C-alpha cells in the first residue's frame, strides 16, 4: 500500500542517535524484561486488517496472530523504519511498512478492523490528532489496542516526570514525554474503553519515570 499524500507532507521525524539506541535497548528489553509477553497479550485475538502507529523497529510483528490478514505499520523515523522493513519479512502475517506519522494515516475512513498503539503516544506531537486519525480509519466497532507508559499515580514520581518532561527527557529520548495520560486521552477522543490494567515495567527494582504502564482495549 502506498502512503497517503497527506502522510508524505507530514513533519519530518529525525532522531538518528535515539533510533539507534532504541533499536538496541528495545530488543534487549523484549528478551530479558518480559516485554515480549506483553506484546503477545496486546495483540491476542486480533483479526482482519490492522494499522499500527509508531511501529519502531517492528518488534510487535512477530506477535500478530494468524487471524490478521494484513498489518499496515506506520513509522516516521527512517532508521527504525528500515529495521521494521526487515522485521516485516520475518513476520508470520503480511506486514507493509510505510512512512508517515500518527497524525496523518494512510487509508480511507473505516478501512481497518483494528488499530495498535504501542509505546508511541508518549512521542507523538499531537495526541488528540493522532487518536482522531485512528478513530477515522477504524470501522465502526473496530478495536484500538494500546500499551503505553504514562503519568505516575504517586506524587513524588509524578513531580519528577513533570520536571523531566520540561527539560531533558524529550531531548534524550526522541520526543518522549513521561507524564501523559493515555487512558484519559483515548476516552476524550471518543473511544469506548473496554478494559485495561495498570502495572510497572519493570515489575521489580527501582520505579523509573517511564515505569507506570497501561495495557488495554478500546472500541470505536
């Protein structure tokens, strides 16, 4: 599938140093930190056509179930997109990797059965616009599966997150923000929240600014 012309006009995303760090770190985290099991949980039971935003280096691809007929994976960063293309070749389901941003997705209204947002809403420039696009391309009744990190539920860590988001964190980590509230944003975008659970990553050890996570399902 060719990207939509609007996607080609989207602002350029270029984080070469972070992209290389993320490619190494994320693969290690999947193997040793249990993220692979969370990806399987995130995608379990999906079927039909799926759009995935911020696909990164394609670590979700190996976890898509057999009922998925096609994944259109959108990734704006060139180095990560090239790695995603390689991962797509090894995927158990058909995956097409395209350039573009979450705020301007390929495909007409209602053209996908499901959407996946995995550790990406922290980095998008315009969260409401990205969620509006996901809602647009989903068919009525289609599912949004999300696995995101966000604001802490304790005052101390929440204060640390706010300070980091105003200073060094976005610069060091490719535009990431630690204190966003993905569940609230998904609800505000008009999705019906079906279920979700909150947890820390990693589950053991010190609680990091990016530790508070949520995984769940919403419906258009």
